[in-house]
C-alpha cells in the first residue's frame, strides 16, 4: 500500500497553467504505475494520464498536459497548460501495479485536489 497526497490545485483563468503534485509514502514508489484521474461535477471519474517508464494520455490531455515522476522524491506531477473551463474538476492521483487507463486497476488513491478554470 502507498499513501498519496495531492497538492497544487486552485483557481486559474482559461489559458493559464497549473502544476499538480502527488507525494507518495513508502519505499516502493518506483514500482508503481502512477495515474491522474479527474471528476467533474455530475460526471464520472475519467482517466487523464499515467506514467511508468512510458506515458499515456487521454485525448483531452494530449498536447496540453504532461505527466512526470521523480522517483527520488516519491512524487508524480501533472503540468497542465492551456487550461479550459472543461478541465474544471477534482483531480485524483492513483497508484497501481500495472500501467492502465482503467480506474478499477488502481488500488491506491489520494483525496483529490480541486482545479477550477474560469473564463
């Protein structure tokens, strides 16, 4: 098991940028696939990006978001550029043993951080 704590959310104008961080506990962080998901009001949680040795992105994130990890710091990041109103959501960090876009394959979740994009 690994405990995850997200930070970096906030209010930003459309076109702006935010960088989310997710700090993980434990000494086996490098063995986990790390993912970011988001849930907008009234919608189901959806995949955003994942990183192990490779990176994967949802179509909505390609070209605007960058996922990265620093195994020495037990931290995964999500750099979000050119933000749009439809990016408004609670963003969750997740850890799993296989790299996947499927929510149910992740068994460790953070508490989420709110991102609000205003027009």
